[in-house]
């Protein structure tokens, strides 16, 4: 018998799938504290959660038998995926089930915001009859700016187009021809902020997207803009939004998600021009049932050997082959993530080349890991080892794979070339002692970089004093250097400096580097 713990509410349709299996013993124990879970988790083979249970490293450490963690939904903010991966536990989510629900809620918010429906409803129920106060606007002919044209963004676009809106979108992975097929216009983010009558966000919360709408961005927007967020709390600087509404820059906003939930004493709750809902994007009967069924089937199949689907930390390969390929999977995923962060523009083509002893194994899982690594910095938990190739195809990214026994300086080598509409970058990686990943070349520069954690990548001139200036800036900002490597074209020419650092490097520190003599550019890479 295999024991399955369900620690958050799961629809009966999902529970039924699990309870029908004779090999499973299913226990539903809701609202468990961290200490309680640490005490009982050792007895279970699988754990199913929604958003309430926090699966911390301390809980995972006590999970002696746990093989699978299933999240009935998209977000994985409450699951420590790194800790689970180190323990060999598969983490999977259900990214498809709430797409329509969230898209429809977004449209509801747009319409309610345009016609002042919640405010008019509250007024009338207080026996008031004030039609002039609630004069609305039509959305027909208005410009809707969609930030992020993934599954939900595309569904919103379809519905907005049917209402006669003009749709513009910003998505760093979407090629122009794909945008045209969808009937939308692909633009830069600044253009979207300046020209949209309505702005709706459909991106995950990352370091790059946190507060992506703040005082600076609000200052770019046309007066009277309306803003909708049914994606993630933290994408909008809530204090800045409140001030922009009070100043008359933003006509109104519809907010379903908050940086802190419940939001407590949030300035947005005090403004009449803001419509709020308590994180209802996925709260439909259909969505709850869909994600419950999806995750139940996935966990069932994973435990019974029926295959792994929507795993965010493991590819779908045989266990024996996985052990052989695991170091290469780690390497190619890191190469993909690095490429995304050093490349500018919309990705059009990816060329991956495998050299050496690795040719004896199936390299398809490695290419999948590469694509996942490439897409993850922006799409986050919505991309996994199963859907990564499909997402790349949907976004018009051409992937080609070649193999060669041609002699190189390393027994095994992976070369990844990424071509965008603005740049072309090549990175090479290998394994030291057949297990430790290393980046050995970035474009024309030979290096030896450990692809892990926070990395500072500097383009500079090979001049005396550069290294000292780098150390001085990091030291003044209390950032510790864990490792450093250099590469150069020739003495005194262009060079690259890559540092592993123990903590993030802020934008203000990056600006200091860019303003330093002989340093041409500075980027923070997170792997």
C-alpha cells in the first residue's frame, strides 16, 4: 500500500480518482501546522496541496518515503522545489485547469471597472438613485495592453478582440508573426504603457517582474488608464498605484491579487475607484474540479509507473537513464537559463550541438531541459519538462539539434547558440569529472564558471585596475565573492569577468559598475 496525504481541500472528483486505486490509502488532513506535518510526513508516499500548505525544507527533510508532491493549481510559491529536488522528490503542478476561469475573471473585471458595477450596486442597495454618478465608458475601440501572452493572456486577447478592442501585447518570447496570427500587435513594454487605455498583467512573479508597475511606469501611462491584475500579487507597487489614482493619473483599477494576502490595511481597499476581489481568478466550480482531476491523475500515474506529467523538476525518462543523464540535464538547463538572461530581443532560433561521449545516450531529454531552462526565467512555474517544447513551438522558436564526434578540448561538450531579432549568443558547457557542470565559453571568451546561484557578468576592457575596482564596489556593498574567472580576446582588448557572489546585486550596484572606467556592461545572472 502507498499512502497519500491530502493537506488542502481537493474536489471530490479528484479524491475519487485516488481512492479507486486499491494500492492507495488516501488520508485527508486539512489545516496542518508545519510541526504537525513534520511529525507525520514520514509515513506518506505522496503529498497533495493547494496554496494553503507551506511545504518547507524542514518538512521535506522529514519526508523519508515521499516520492511526489502535487500542487492542484499553477503557482508553486508554497513548495520549496529546490529542497524537493535535492531529496529526489518529484514536484508537479496542474497548469491548464484554471486558464479559462482566470481569463473570464479578467474580462469581468474590465467590464465591471468600465461600468462602475460594484459601486452602482452598493449605492442602489442603500436606496440611492444616482445614475449620473456612475457614468461609464465603452470598451469597444479601446486599446487593451496585455503584458504576457501565455495561455491566459491569449484567452483574454480572444475575448477582448470579440468586444472590438484593439489588443497590443508585450511578451519577450512571442515573435511578430505569431502575434499577427493571434490578431494582436507586439510592442515594447514602454510603448504599451504609453498607449494602452487598459493594462492587464499575465506574468509570474519574479525578481524581474516584481513591482513592474511602480511610480516610474505609472508616470508613462496616459491619463485615465485602467489597470487590471488577476495574475500575481507583487507585480504592482500598491502604494504607488493608490497615489496615482488619488492624483487622477489612473482612472481606476481592478485587483484580484495582493502582495500580502489577506491584504489587511491596504491603501487600495480604501479607494472607491478600485474594485477588489479576494483572489478569485481560479475560483470557479469548473476550475476547482479541473485542477483536482488533473493533479490526481498525475500523482496516480507517477506512483504506479504510468509516466510523469507536468513535473517542474524532473524530465520524463526511465529511472536508470535518468541517473546517467541527471548531470547533463542539470548542465543544459543552466545553459538555457544563462542564454535567456544574456540575450536581448525575441528568441527566434536555438541551435544545440552535442559533442563526445554523451552521444551514446538519448539526448532528447537534454534538449527539453535546455528549453525549460531557457523559458523558466520569465515563465517560471508555468513551464515544465513536459510542456516546454510545446510552449517554444507556440511562440515560434525554432529548435535544432546536432551531434558530432568531432574532437574538442573536452570529452563532453554542449554548445548552445541562441538567435534573436537583436543578437546572437553562443555558450559552451561541459562536466568536470562527469558530474560537475561548468560554463567554458561565452561567445568569444573562454572561461571556467560554476553555473550556480547569483552570477555577476561584466564586459570590460583588459586594463590594470579593473579587478580592484570590481572588488571595491562589491566590498562597499557587502557582497561576498565566491569565485571569479576572466576571459579576453587579447592583452588590452575586450574582456569578460564572471563572478559567483553570495547575494543578489541590486540595480544601483549594477549602475555603479556601468559608470566605472573600463567596464562596458554589467548583468546579474540567477541560476
